[in-house]
């Protein structure tokens, strides 16, 4: 009956319980974007430090459901150390995967691939994408 | 009343796997209402008040007949009923017309943290513009508005008291009759948000003596896009329109114009015709069952469900003592959005979030709540399915580490 099981058993619970890169910094080298989903209360802030075309660091903080919070942590782990170009490609591939659109399966999504299951719960897609959208926002700011 | 028989009136419930527990957001619609809508579109789907041909006459008669049904429904006079887009626009109309034109920085507006955003935000806006002070009724330990606490904030400065009849999060019934009488003693007008009351209990605006009262069609078996504002005639007569255009005017000159009488001066443009007629059908439907019967039935389901929920570990209920069919709760340690996806998997429709009432969610000091709300088509079997799903959800989330 419930497809949730596979979804939660994987990476999600680990990152929800033990988030990586959590907590914001006060440092002007970081670009900060705050996104709130007023209809459900998810509230995520992402900070990105870019140096020489590389994502040097990503920090996150906020409140929300397990999908929302864990995906911020997974996103930070997945994209840290990537070039801006690769990070953008991974991010757009991830969003396409969530929203049931065609996506480039050759792009390595690493742990973020587990969120594929979210596409079966359309009402939760927003939860899984909010941190990634905020990350994309931090790159736009820096251009 | 027999919910098993009534269920047959709701085409959507032909899907027997569906367990609909979100009536507080919007009710399901019975065949009797859908047919009346179809009838308008198939037989006389033209504009009102305009055509001088027979069909338009018929449409106008039906639209105005719906107004008569609404006025009888709450014991108001025919011309005290304004059709709006919903409870939200009705409450906004009072704030924008009465509020913006009658209040000054000397005045106070009383609201509460138990309000839906559509009752508190229009008055916040009035407060920002007029500099009238917004004053909150302290809620009691259960989160209720009490007469005692209203007395603490009511004063000669109070010009408006804007509160709910039944809370959409806590399901409490506000003792509005006493509050209205106290408010009148200091010369304030009272605006009642009855969006959660009209579908579930008999309302008598004369007995209550309320000045304004608003509700929506879609929560009471009617169509979306239709709501009602009741206002006392002498207040409405002295309020300016807030929307201008066709149909609401009398004589139009180059630099000024005059308005039609109440209620028409507040109904510009082509109104929601089929929706009003559908609301009339919904009222017929509810009256044929009996509102007090409906209320009793929902309360019984709520009491049964609360009792069973309390036997499940880790369930926190926020409004155990509610007098209506609404339960707000959480599974300890589980975010309501995680929980609600589990229920969705069992085809149980219910709400998770702040229910457009962030102030009471903050008051409860939680991020959000789960909410179930019962109506005439819900049965003990729905309750059992829901309770079973809660038990499984709780076990599941605990087993994966929540
Ligand atoms: C208590 C209360 N007031 C007002 C509203 C607003 O109703 P509507 O969205 O139909 O305008 C609702 C419904 O959401 C409600 O529950």
C-alpha cells in the first residue's frame, strides 16, 4: 500500500537525523537565499561560497518536514566542490527528475537520486525542491 | 439522519476507497447541487438584471430566489444579503468599506489569535491605514475566546470586534451572543466569521444581534466562488461601495454617479449566478437533513475518534474539548507533512499545515498540525479507517527512526 517506506528507509532519514553542513555563517563571501513555502511552512536558507568557478562551501538552515530538511543536507553534500557549471547541471537534472520531466540520466546525481521516489507524491515535490531552488538562487545572485 | 443513505447523494463517494476528512477546507458536493448548476447552464444560462427578455427574467428570478433562501437560512431580511466570491471577500468588504471609512487613530479593533487569515488580515490592513489600534483577546489555556477575556480588552475605544463563530483549527464555538451584547454596550459593531458555522449549525442573526456575518458556499455543499455577507440594513446603507462598475450604479454623470440600494451597490459586474443558485440548492439540501442533526452527528464521530486516538502512543491532540467535528493533532516527532503523505497513501484526504491561521499555530507553539474534520457523509467506518491509518503511520515513522 504505502510507497513511503522505500523513500524514508534510504538516505533521507540519515540526513534528516544527522544533517551535514547545517548552520549559517556570517561571512560576506557567502551568498544567502531564503525561501519559505507559506502554504506548508517549510522555511529554508541556503548559503553558497563560490571561488574561481568552484562551489567551495554550502551551508543550510531552516525548518520543515523530513523531505525538505534532508534534501538541503543531501544537496549540500552533492554540490560542494563541484564547478558552477556542473552544479547547475546536477540541480536542473534533479528538478526534472522530481517533476517527472525528461532528464539526462548520464548526470551523476549521487545520493540525491533517492528523491526519485518523491515524484510519486506530487504534493511533496515542493518539499524536495525548495533547498535546490534556493541554491540556484544563490548562483544567480553571484553573477 | 442516516449518513449511509446521504453518501449516495455524493457522486465523488462512488469511489468507496475514498475517505474524505477535509470538509473544513471544502465540503463535497451532492448531486442535488450539481444538477441545479447544470440546469442553469442548460436551460437559462444568461445574465441577470439586464436582459428584458424572458430568459433573463427567469435567470434573475432564480438568482434572487437564492438570495431569499440565504436570508431565510440565517433569519435575515432579503436586502441584508450581499453575494460575494466567498467568506474572504465578504470579510474584506466589511473592513474596506466600514473599517476604512469609520475608524481613526483614536479607535481600537478587537480580533483574536484564533482567527483565519481572512478575518485578521483585512483588519490589520485597516489598522495600518487608519492607525486604529489592533487589540488581541487573550485566549484561555485551551486556546478559546471567552467572555471574561473579551471583557478585559473591550473599552469605549473599541469600534469593531472581529471574531470567528467556530474556529477552523480548534473547532471551538465562540460564545458570540454574549460577546455581541457586551460589544454593543460600548458602541462597537461585531463582525462574525461564520465560515465554519454555517455548514454545521443553525444561525439566527436576529437572535445573535450581530452586525455583520460572513460565510462561504463551498464549505456547505455549495459551489466554489460564492459567499455571503450579511449586514444590518442601517449599517450597509451608510457604507460606500468598494467596487465600481456595471449594475451597481443608478444615475451616471461625467464626474459623479449615484448608487443602487443595498445590496446591489455592493454587487458590481456579472455576479456568480450559477454559484448563487447552487448555494440555494445546498441550503435546501442541508435544511432537508437538519443542521442540528448534522452537528450532532459530526460531534459524535469526533468524540469517538478522539477516544480511540488517545489509545495510540505519541498522538498529541490540541483541541480535545471541541464542541464540533474538528480534530487538530500531531504524531510526536513527525512533521505533519511527512505524516499526511502516509494518510494520502491510504486515500485519506486530510489537512496538514497552518490552515490559513498562523497565529493560532504560533500560539500552540508547533510548526503545523494535522487536521481532520467530519461532515454529514462521514461514518464510523471512516473513523475506524482513519484511526487504523494513524496507528500504522505512527508505527511506520517510529520504525524508520523518527
Ligand atoms: C474560519 C474561516 N474563515 C474564513 C475562511 C475563508 O473562506 P474562503 O476561502 O471560502 O473565502 C475559511 C476557509 O478557509 C475559514 O475556515
